[in-house]
C-alpha cells in the first residue's frame, strides 16, 4: 500500500487520475478496513492538509463549505450555527469529540451511508456537491449523487471539493433530530431534518423534510411542502408524521425492526418540523436540538 500527502487540490486530482483514493479523516475508510468491511485501497492520497478544502466562504448568494471541513467546525462555526442550524445539529451528534475533530463533511457525504447524519439536513437546505477531476468540474444534486448504500455516481477520479448551499431566506429555520440508543459512538436508528420558511403571520410558506436510515439512501419527503403550506407548524406535525411513515422503506436489523423504524420516523419528522419552525420564528434552541429538547438518548 502507498500513502502520499497532498498540499494542493491539483496534487489530489493528479493522484486520483493515477488511481489513488482520497482519505480525509479516515474515520470511515480506516475504521472500516480495521473492522474487515473492505481492505484499504492500494494507493491513498491524504487530503487533510490541503488548505483550499478547509474553508467556509460566503459568495454570491451561497455558502461553500470545503469538503475537508471537520464536524467540530461545522457544529461551532457562527454562520452555520446561525443560518444552517440543521447541519450544525447533525455534526454535533457525530461519534465522539475525536471523531468530530478529524471526520469531515466530504467524507460523510462521499461515504454515502444511508445513516449519515449530515445528509438529511444538507438535502433540506438544497445543498449540491461540487466534484472536480483533472478535466472538469461539475455540480450534482445530492439526490443524484447517492445511488445506494455506500455508493455514489461520482467517478473514481473525481474529488468532492465542496458542498454548496444557497443562502437561507428571512423567517427560515432548520433542524435535525435523530433517534439514538446512547449519546456517543452511535449512529441514527432513524433521523429527520426539516427546513421551513414562515410567512409574517407565522404560518408555513414552504418547507422541506428529509429522512435518515429508512431507505437505501437519504431521501427527501415527497409532497411535504404542498402538504404544510399555509398551516401552523403545530397543525402540520401530524400530516408530516404520517407522510414520513408512509414513505419510509426501512430494513429490520438488530438496531430496530422495519415496523419500529416506520413508526419512529414519523415522530422524528414531526419533532424536526417543530424545532425548525420554532427557530424560524426566532426562538433560540441550541445545537444540537437532540440535547436541548430532550430528544434521543437520555444520557
Ligand atoms: C466511532 C465512530 C463513530 C461515528 N459516528 C458517526 C455518526 O454518529 N454519524 C455519522 O454520520 N457518521 C459517523 N461515523 C462515520 C464517520 O466518522 C463519518 O462518516 C465521517 O464524516 C467520515 O469522514 P472522514 O473524513 O473520516 O472520511 P474518510 O474515512 O477519510 O473517507 C470516507 C470515504 O469518503 C471518501 N472521501 C473522503 N473525502 C472525499 C472527498 N473530498 N472527495 C471524494 N471522496 C472522498 C474516501 O475515499 C472514503 O471512501 C462514525 C465513525 C466512527 C469511527
């Protein structure tokens, strides 16, 4: 096995064109290899020392989050906590402090687990992934990127350089909640993200919901915005809960049966909507919502 360390995006792209695989924090790649899920690739290029991958920039109506930004930064960056709060909620739930200090948004998104925590909030915030190779740059909706558990439509020579999210409008808020059995070193049993825009009278003008760990990929709730537009969030909760349970196609495993997941995703979707609408209305609910509203594991 060979490991090279990149100092620039060009270094990375050249290595990928030569067949290397990127490694950022290594918390999926290395841990997966140690657990025998899949062996380490023959050739690795370390991307964690590329400064251009670790920036958070606001440009022309968007925020661009470098693929190498760690979860610790996502959960504490003032702009993200203020305007993209659902993403900060998700980052704050990931693993342990040491996992969050090295694990990255790019690694989370490109690993494509249906249980990834940043995926659902990114989807409700309208995020796209920017992929680059030596020959081209392209932007892809996350629904087109994730094709199955652990699978993406990215080519092996493409690096995810950043995640691009449109600026959030006034009177908007977002939240991500997950059902978990314990507080750390856990993955979502199920999870739900919501982002909503309110009218001046406090009813819902538009909204999006997405679900974690109830399908082969993170999925957006179809028809959510139409179903809740014009309603108060408190009245929309039941509608959203049954839409979520109806659209979930979970598996049964040792962490929960499909029936249990189908029920609890409705509960989580309603809670995500409630927290997002309260934030949109100006209420300060700290990150992560799970800890501050008593959702998920008690201790
Ligand atoms: C103890 C523990 C607890 C965890 N808890 C959680 C949790 O609660 N929630 C959760 O969602 N995840 C969790 N994870 C999984 C993991 O920490 C996250 O998915 C993390 O974000 C992965 O980022 P990384 O930088 O470590 O990725 P890496 O392991 O470096 O890479 C993961 C994959 O993505 C590819 N990749 C990395 N960066 C790029 C890029 N820029 N462009 C293209 N491909 C790229 C790699 O080649 C590899 O295939 C946990 C892991 C551990 C070990």
